[in-house]
C-alpha cells in the first residue's frame, strides 16, 4: 500500500537514480529509506526523496556529492544536508561525523 501511495515519488527517485547511475542495491535502499520517512506534506517529499538517495548511495559505497544528488532531484543542497543524517539515525545507522 505504501508503494502504491508513493508511486509518483518512487518514480521520481528512479529518474534521479538513473541520472546518478546508482546500482539496484542503492535504489532499493533509497526506496526503503523514503518509505519509512514519507512526510505528510507533498512539499517536503522531494527533499526527503533526495536525502534518501544520498544516504542510500553512502550506505552502498557509491558516494555522491550532496550537490550532485540535489541537482538530480531538483532540490537545494541544503535540503539534502538537513535530512540525511536524521534519516540514517531513524533507520538505526550511525552516520559519519564529518
């Protein structure tokens, strides 16, 4: 049900992942992170989707620059920067301190 309700945003994430040339593993992780953090407001969804892609790229060893991910998802770098660490913490990971 969550995937159906978020289909539009998952498709947008897939487009961004294509642009970033992310693997299937990173894409799957990004989808899981997004689905576990879907905001109520449609206005916040692009930023959360971008943060999920960034975090998933880190987790899968396919690190991309925040600016690169933000550009691929058409959001600001600050949107990614503010959201990726709390997203990883909520998923039970300890984000890097850099």
